[in-house]
């Protein structure tokens, strides 16, 4: 996402960033910041590190190539300013700190504190800073420490962070005061300054009037609470990736900067094998078919334009039988996914733009009094239906609409449209949140209560939880667009809680965790280790199957990092979810006799093994798959997969290029309805993602 720029606001020209767990991982020093900054560094930007580390420590990180060269270093929690280009300490600032500072008096008073306290290592101490380990101190205790210095007539700055670090500094020394002194000396206005951090000792930086800020997703609660009422961007990603995300948001780095990663798997044996195989094929021939498919996809999508919005499939080209009349509706889920896929075209095609907007309007017009988005709205009479097969509520329909509404507004910058319907979205978010009945951040989904409406999974389902994470992010970003930074921050912060719960519950590992009560043997016996997010967990059992769409969306939406996504890709590629075409929706399929088998899978023979939601090939998921592979950095493989997707979309039941609903998982023969809107839309989206179509 990129910021909606206000031309009347001054451009940012000064950065003041914390280092540990903001720009780099404290323990491993891993970071994407140096690589990204080196590649995309803008002109006329002053880069300053504002850290608790001492100068020599920071210089060592720069010399080792962990951090890029800055212009200034504010070190020791605001007790030294170092001019990197001139290679010298700014002595004028130290003259300010001398006023009222008595190092021996500080040490004497600290000894009288009635709470366990110990010195931090010598490398963290210097003449203007005393640092201690002070675990689990209450706010009242910190206040009493401050009072102790006041009673001794000492004007001292007490900084407590991370529930364990206590810094005692001169009264004018903190990250914020040092920053203000430096910017004033350089004649830089506060509203041109961007600060970033992760813990309590960074909070003073955010006190500068009109300063802009980035708070990374891994930030301590203390900094979140301190900044949630301010104009601060709360990132979805952690540490350096969060900083890069924030710099893109503020327009300092280009959007492509978010794709830079230190993880490179191009030398993996199976990647090299596949790349060598592709090199022997005719790339021009593939691209020619892909481009032909793009033109056909636009025509197929236009077949689904109706006065109420996008239909699920072309009404003119499909004959309805019985419950199949449901296809002649504007579906919340299908419509939302179609709107998202069609976004690259809305500035080029007025009819598609109008239909995308109308799809959202139709669904908003029928929101129930308790905030539920209808499952679908029948086109012939504008009647809403709030359930699916068997009268079961469709939970993911509303989630997809929240996501699609944000993506539409973010693309069009139509803030008035957002203002008109934000109340509806708030009600929908409340309705969705009520499905987290045990307040564990994850939604409880009824059996067959999402897009796999004839497939027996329930409770905590990976796919739905990934969407719930994304919906909270999207809602937060919408509130940010409207200037409500407090509510925006609350939802972005909650999204990180959801993310952590997803990783903890759906990526099982036998690796022993600190303070873990479950033994290694018990963990191994139950779940073992996986290379992907498992499909489902309940209080009573779990499903170790691989939900393809859930895992794909997890990476595309930022719930898992590139390393985990690569492991998942290797697994899915290895078991052939993309063979013969991309991609089967689940691996392995459920067969009769399996504990997960349901008798109703035989209804209309829909969910037999390799059919429909039981391992069928879904072209709309294939579109997401192509974007997943491309985001991993394997563009040549992504093009090959898009070519295969073009082939299955071309393979029609009656004529070529029918963009059918699904295909058999082993034969690859097309099945379901023709000219399916989301099949066409996600093919279009994949073509633009690979920049095959400009």
C-alpha cells in the first residue's frame, strides 16, 4: 500500500530510527534495510540512527556491513551525537548535558532502591549514562525512582523499557531531546522528520510536535499505548521489513522496495532443475498464449456485468437447474474476489469500474441489522440470501467484502465512497468479531461455513483466519485514511495478535520452546513438524492436510515470511498441487474410510476424491498461486505456471476460453459453470502482477 499524499504537507527529509529490533534483529543482526536502502536511497534524505547502543558499537555494525552509512548517530539513549561524515562527536550537545549531572550521586541513590537491580555490561555505560537490569518493575515503582531523584534535588531523566531495562540519564538526555537539538541545529522542521522504534525508550522521539512515525509490528505494548493516539503508521511487518513498509507508505521508497529480501533460493537444486528445463522451452510462444488468454479473460469478465454487479458466472451462457439458480446472483465472496482481480482495469474500462463499484453497493444495501453481509443477492429480484447450502452461514463472505472494499478505495482514492460506507464496514467487523466467542483472536467457523461449502471442516480454519487477519489490517488502513489513528492502530495491533495465534496454532513444530509444558514426545506424537500451515484445528483434533489457498494467501497477505513460504512452496510443488494445472485446492484428498470423510460428499457426486472442493483444480486459486510464486522471486516459474493456467482456462466444455469454474484434479478436464467471473478476474490480476500486460 502507498500513502495518499497531501500536496500541502512538507516532504520528509530527516529520518531518526532506532536500531535493535527496529532496523535489525537484536540477536541475529538479520535485516533487509541495508540492502534496500542501498538500492533505493532517495536524494536529500538525512539518515540518523537513534539508539541505546554506544557509538563504537554502532560503528562496528556499519563496518561489518549490517547497517548502511548514516549521516548522524544519536547514541546512548540520547547522550551523544556523532557526525558520521566528519567522524567526530558533536561536543556542543555534551555541554548541554553537563548541567546538573552528577554520576556518583546517581550511583549512590540507585543502591537504595528496594528492588532487585544489577548493572548492565560495561559496554552499555559511559559518562552520561548508567544502565541497569530492573526486571518487572511496576509503573508505581518507576515513579518512586523518579521521586527519589527529585527529593535529592537531582533533575534526572529515568527511562524504563522492555520490562527490564532501566537507564538513568541527564535531565536533557533522551532520544527525543537529542533529536530536537540536532534538527534545530540543522534547521530542519519537525513536520519533515520521520521517527521509528519498537520500545519505551523510543517514545520520546514521538513527542516532537507534528513528527511522523513508524511503529513496527513487534513493538512492545508500552510504545503502542504511547503512540496509538498519534499520527503514526503501525506496520504489518516486523523489524526491518516493517521499516521498509513504513518508508513505502510515506512515499520515501518505491513500492517495489517491499519485494527486496535477503532470502535467495535460486540455487536450490529443484529450482535450478526447473529453471534449466524452462530455458529449453519457447518462452515467446508461452507469452503469446498468455496474452491471448488475457484478451479472452477481459471478454469473459464482461459477460458477467449485470445491473447489480458481477454475477458469479455468465447468465447468458449457462443453463440453471434447481439450486444452480444461485449462480445467477451477485455473490459476496465471488464478487469481492472478482473486484480485487479486476482492479488493474478500473482506470481503463468504465463499464468494469462501474460494475465493480456496483457489486460493493449491492452488498452494502443488504447488510442485516446486526452487520451481516449477505451471502448473495439474487439478480432477477434483488433479494438477499444470508446462508448457503443447508442454511449454513457463510462467514468468509463478509471478510472478503471488507478486504475488497479497502482494495477498491486504496486503488481509486475515493475517500467519499469510504466515508459513505465506513459505518456499514464497522458493523460487519463487529459481526465478524463476534465469531471469536472465546476471545482467542481466532474465529470459530461452522462446518461448511466458508467457500468450501460442501466440505467438512470447522472451528479454526486456516483460510478463514488468514482472511480475518487481512480484514483487520484493511479496516485499520481505512480508519487511517479517515484520520482516526487511534482506531486504526487498535486494529493493526490486533491483526498482529491474530498473526501470532495463526503461526502458533497452524505451524506446528516439535522444537522445544522455553517454558513449554508439552513434552517433545507428546508434541511429536500429535502433530510433528510441518512445512506448511495445517488446514484446521479444533479443541478436539486437527487436520494435517494442506489447504492450498490458505497457504497461498498467508504469504500474499504477509502472515508468513518468505522463508516459511519457500518451505511451503517446495512441499506443494513436490506433491504436485499444480499438476496437471494450477491448482488443486487441498492435498491430500479425502477418500472414503478416512476419518474426515462425510457421507454428504457423494451428494451430486460433487466431493468425490479429486472433485470440486475435495482436490479439484480451481483456476481462480491458480491466479493467486502465480502471484505467490512470483512474490517468492521465481518469475520464470511463475510465467510457466501462468501459461499452464492459460491452458486450463482455454480448455472449455463447449468452446475454447470458457474460464470454467473448476477442473478434475487428475484428468484436468473442465467442470462446473462457464465464464466464471473470478476465474477470469484472477487470471487478469496474475498477468498484471507479472507485468506481462502493462
